[in-house]
C-alpha cells in the first residue's frame, strides 16, 4: 500500500484539477481524498494523471534499411520500455506487433505498456495492405504465420481475412478504408466496397472484436463509419458529411505524422470540424519505432487545437472508452487500475510532458522510482 500524498489530481471526466491524496493498494487505486493515512510518497507540488493510453502505435515496424527480421522485434524492446517510462501505460498497436509481444510482456521478459494488437491491416488488392511491387510482384516483408495475409477481394474473402487475424490472436481488426496518403494524393486510392466493409465489421463483431479503420478521405471515412468501424484513424481530409458520419465512432486524428507536411493545416481544420460537431476524440500518435515521436508529441499537437484538458482526456478517459477499458482504467478513481503518472508542477500544460515525469506506476508497480 502506498499513499501518493499532497498532490493535485487530474479528473479525466471533468477536466478539472483537484487537491487530493491517492492510495494505491496492489494493482488498484483504493481511495482518493484528503488526509489519507499510510506509507507516503510526498507528491506535493506535483500533478497526478491517469496512465496515458495511445490508441495508435506501431511498436514493431520494419526499418527502411535492409536488416534481418530479428531487428524488427529486438528494436521494439527499448521502444516499449521507453514508452512506459514516459507514462504511457496502455497502447493499441495498429499493425506490426504480433501476439508474441503480448506473451513476452505478460511473462516479464520485457517491460512495456499493456499492448493490444491488430497484426496486419486488411484491405483489397491494390489497397493499403498490399505491398505489391511493379518489378518484384508480390512482396511480403512481414510474411510470418503470426502476421497473416491481410488481402481480400469480396465480402466472403473479407470474412476469411478477419478470421485469419482472430486465429492469430488479434485484439482489434485493422482495416484500410482508404489507401495510403501517397496513394490518395496520387489518385490511385483503391478502397474496399461497402459490402466488403460491412463484412469485415460484421465478422469482427461475431468474433468479439472491434474495427479500427485507416481513412484519409471523407468518402472513406463515411463508408467505414457507416459500416460500423469503432474508430477512424487519420481523417486528414474531413468535410461536413464525414464528421456527421462519425456520430457513433471515435476519431483518432494522429496529427504527429502529418504535422510537418503540407497537409498539417488541413488536418487541424478536420479536427476542429469534428470537435465542433461533437465527435469523440481519442489520442493516437501513429508512432513508428522512433522514441522522439510518441504520444507526448501527439498531446502537444492535440492541445494546440483542443486545449490541454481535452487533449489529456483524449489520452486517458476517452481512449479507455474507445478501447472498452473504461471500467478498468483511464481515470484516477477507487477500484480502477493503479496506472498513475506523477508530473512535476500542478498545471495541465502538456507541451513537454517527458520533462515533467517524476514517476510512473503501472498496475500498481513503480516503473520509475519516485
Ligand atoms: Zn498507423
């Protein structure tokens, strides 16, 4: 049992900051209030926030240089450890990590956040998940039984692709509802049909899974959202019809990878349009294995549009709700998991979170010593 004493606490529902102590008991938060007794860590002058949740990472992408396959997996080890040390206690991998990473984390072979995996991104021939090369033909740099073939053509094949992912232990089904940004801009955007999208979402649901859909264009966002995807990723070019279609979904804008491109302002405009329409926002960094681009970068970019409190909610309570984990984490409340980050200073300013992290508790265990 540990009492985090004298701190201010971020309320991830209201966005307010209150004065309170927090008692951790094992893996759970036992009590939040003033004057709690017990062995204390003096957090006065600091702010406690829930462990951060990144809804869109890639902890195990290949590097562009030609390296043996083991490099992709071994590089993820320090990446995962670094995320946890910066207060990111849960991540949803949007493809690249297989179920073996979860096993290694559960066994304690490596340290890192709780990991949800989606394995590969499903899509049609010529779509997002197709790595066909004009000279070499079918190229599969990820070909591995634990990362099954994601290509499908037709609704029945789409169902089979979902089943292949579920068989390999995918927690989420990742779908390419539009092509890559490069393909969209080049006008070669091969998209699944509405029947194929519906088949993916229906089959995922029958298997107890939800769908996250990569979509840059409004047309792709509308199709994926209408088919029932639970979250729409990127949404670079949103219009009124797209934000209207997002009424029952979460929007995970992933501003980071676009932030230094010619589309950055248009992307921010899409986010503002969605916020004005009341669309629920969850945070995702689209992090490739580069520790300098992670959720803390995304929070700074989100805060520039949403403000600090709403950005933090997107990475805590709203992210947990999207991932159907809100009964378990995402807020500092009795009964929820003891995933807590202690920041220096009491203000909500998220512009440089890594510099403010004093200590992190994950599942009640100190990750970095207070
Ligand atoms: Zn991504």
